[in-house]
C-alpha cells in the first residue's frame, strides 16, 4: 500500500512539472496561427548553399509549388499561367518558364526583397508589357532568363547586381546607348537568335561591361566584327552571321579568349596572325569561304575549318618554327568539305606532336561529285592492325561524325579529351 502511495505521488509531481512547462505554450504558433512576436528572418544574398531553416510552413502561391526541401524556391513552370502570381517575400529563385505570360507588372514583385534568379523563358512577353523599372528594383537579382519570348527591345533598366542575362530567341533589333550601363557584375550576355545588325555598335554598348566573360551574338544580321569588346571576354560566339572580314590586330584587346566560334559566316581571308592568342583552346571557322591557312597558336587544341575552299593545308604557315620547349597543343582538326586532294603533310606531326585526329571526310574537289581521301579519318596511337580495321570498316568515321554533330548543337560544348 505504501509503495502504491509513493508511486501516485511521483506521478502527480511529474504531471505538475509538465503542466507548468507548457501552460504558456500556444500550439497555434507552430500549426497555422499567427505568433504574437515573430522573429524576422534576415537573408544573406550571397549565401547560396545553406538555406535558413523555417520553423513554420513557408508561404507559397496557390498556382505554384514550393518544395519543403528548398524553401527559397517557387516553381510555377509548365502550368499554362497567363499572369505572374504574387511572390512571397522570402523567395530567392522563381521559375515561371513555359507558360503563356504576356506581361511583367510590378505588383507581384512588391514585397520581393532577396530574389536572386527569375526564369521567364518560353513565354509571350513583349517589351512594352514590362513595367518600367520592375527588374531594376530587385537589388539582389543575379540571373534573368527571358529567352524565347517576343521582346522587340532590350529590357532595361536592370539592377547592378545582375551577372547572367539570357535574351536569345527574341525579336530585339536595337540596343539603346544606356541599355547596358551600370552593370559592372555582368559575366554572361546571350543575344543569339535576334535581329541585331551593325547599327547596334554605334553606341559601343559592350565596352562598359568590364567583367563580361561570355558574349553570344550568333544568328543575327551582323556584317562586321563587334568593336570595343571588353578585355575580360573568354567566350565569343558569332556563328550564323554575314561577317566577311576580321580586322588586323582585332584580338589584341582580347587576350583572354578561350573559345571563338565564327562558323557559317562569309570569311574569305584572315590576316596571318589573327588568332595568335595565348589562351585560345577552341577555334571554329567552319562553313565559310576560306582559301588559305593561318598561324596556329600554341594553346589551341581543337580546330574546325570544314566546308571552306581550302585546296592545300600549308603546315609551314600554321607552324613557322619548331620549339621543343613550347610544344603546340593541337589535338583535333576537322577539314572535311574542302578541296583537298592529298592528306596533310607529315611535317604537321613534328609541329603538332599531340595531334590525335584529323577528320578528312568528303572533299569538294569537283562541283558534280565530291571525292573522298584515301584515309577519311587519321588517328594517332593505333596499331597498324587497328588502323587498317578502322579504315576498312569506317568505324572511326562514324564515331567522329557523331561527336561533331553533338558539338555543333550546343554553345561552347565541353572540349574533347
């Protein structure tokens, strides 16, 4: 009986402790109610890896999805939306691509403070339907995706924080003088597949982008090289234009170029030392009207000169001297669809000891019938038996053309290794 009494007293004492501990606790604070004293959350705009932990369910637009694992992101893509929903103040990544949105009003962004990325690609947005200054007020915006819309003009003003701006596949035909002012952090600008011509260069729009590293101007109406590009540039894409001439010493102001793509233009001749750049790794001049070779810098690894009018590959022009202490890095050459009648001179393998593949393919020796060199693809470091088998079965030819097609279909495809 005494043991039972002690047990009852202990249970009553424990119950009292529990009641005292939670008598002031309001469960609505955690389950849907509004707390009396909510501690504000302060976001570090530079923190991208670790998100703050929310002790309560985050707000989300009813049309969208906000994953609990990524509380700073709101996914509204592929939902046939015609308008932009209201955006909660905590959102940092907003995905609205592949909808039917036609306008960007200021209203939904009223309370947005720390947003870093907005994706509005694949919509129906026009320039005059973007409220003035709607993007400029987003002082932490880093990436803005507006490709595949109906923009007729460059969407400015923009915030100084912006680093990546993607405007490909629109109808932009001009760049106002002040369109790209006040963007010191811009590193990537994509303007491919628009209606830009040489008149956009009159105001030197790119000269103030001191940190620009990638500029894409492919598939426009350019006839001359863009002047006054910033020295910081690493990647330059000018494919599918009508450029016929590269001024001498043009690249002296661009010593950091890594990849240059100028396929599908009207180039007929280039000065001998045009591409003498210390960091150039990839050079694509395919589908032009070149007749002569040019100097190959030590750093170059991949050279594309297919579909030109080259009759003879002069190795001494490409490599005037041998320097055992500075071996040239060229490993891949594509020369199909030219007018070659014989393979490249074996002297090339002294100048370019690392070369592994020369893709000859078919040659346009006559107008009526293309011809094929005896060795369509040359590969180094194969045994005679392996090389003969590859030549007989055209296995190497098929493999190379697949890789080449993959490279043609992407911006700055990773280099072949």
